C-alpha cells in the first residue's frame, strides 16, 4: 500500500501511554476535510468521513489493550473501523499480529504510515473492508472496535460480523463515548447471544476531558 500522505496538510501528535509513546500522523484540518469529503449515497443519505479525526475512544481502547499484558502475544487480532490506527498499533506493541480494516482506503493509508513510524508494520495487514460485507474466512480470538456504533444502521452488520468472525471463546473489545443511542446496540448484542462487561474512564484529548466506556464482549456460552 502506498503510504505517501502528501494530499493532506499533516500534523503529528504523541499519545503517551503506560507502555510507551505512540507517534501519530494526523490530518491538520479535519473539519475542512470532513466537509470536502462528505458525500450522499444513492438514497440521499449524507455520509461523513469520520476517519479524518482521532477519537477519544481509540485512546481509551489503546489504554485498555495495554492492560491485557501478554494475552495478545502471537494472536491475530482484527480491528474494524481503525481510522488512524492507534488501538491496533498498541495491540501490535503488545505482541499481536494485526489486521487493520476500514471502509476508507485513505484511513488505511494513514494507519499504515502510523504503523510504520511506530515500527510495528512487520506484524500488520491493511484491508479495505466494509463491515456490511466482511471478507474473511477465519475467526478471531480478539476483535477491536473504537467508536464504530454511532449510527443505528451500523449495528446489525457489526453484530453479524461478531457472530461470524469472533472465535467461540473470543473477546470483542469496543469503546464508545457514552452516546445516548449506544444502549440500543448493546441491547441488540444481548438478543443475539452476547454478554458484556462495561467500565468507564476519563480521556483528555485536545484539552477536553470526556468519559469513554470500554465493553468486553463475549458469547453467552463461552
Ligand atoms: C468515528 S471513526 C473512529 C475511528 C477510530 N477507530 C478512532 O476511534 O479514532 C469511525 C471509523 O469507522 C469507519 N467506518 C465507517 N463506516 C464503516 C463501514 N461501513 N465499514 C467499515 N468501516 C467503517 C470510518 O471510516 C472511521 O474510520
């Protein structure tokens, strides 16, 4: 995959974590790009390219991944909606082999670049994948997802993806900034054979502190 990002004004940031620092290259003016890259689908529904932002949910999930210690070592982990790649990069640092996926090719270019600059790219694959039509033929012990359940029409495809791709004893780790509608997704999970534990943590990004919830999701009979 081509990793030159010259089409964008760039900025970089360092995310400080317990196990070290992650350097990320980001888009400098995400608001402007959000407007430029927004488009309507065939049914007139507005699509906004949220990958142009780093979300606090990815920081919270990265911190949680750090707490897993050696559990990710030599495990192939799937991340959906990876955006700039922070969470997956931290999972790689914990010893995982990562399959980064996102519907947006441009997001994957950034995730690839960021994996390279944090020296974890030897253990990565980057796959353009829409969670409405996933493309794997294996199951995963861990699936990561930071801030992907913000729109209701995403819920059923994501639950179906978990049913199809989460190993019977696997764990899906989701993070989400306590949006009002999120409860609907977790109700749907429960009616589809999953159970979860939730914990909530403060995250400061761009000088603003917000609460992000981490969900550890398993099959009911795991
Ligand atoms: C709110 S952003 C979160 C990005 C990143 N995980 C983070 O927390 O910074 C949602 C991400 O999901 C991706 N996405 C949206 N719809 C998708 C779909 N149908 N299939 C796969 N990825 C999708 C977007 O491109 C974007 O990267």
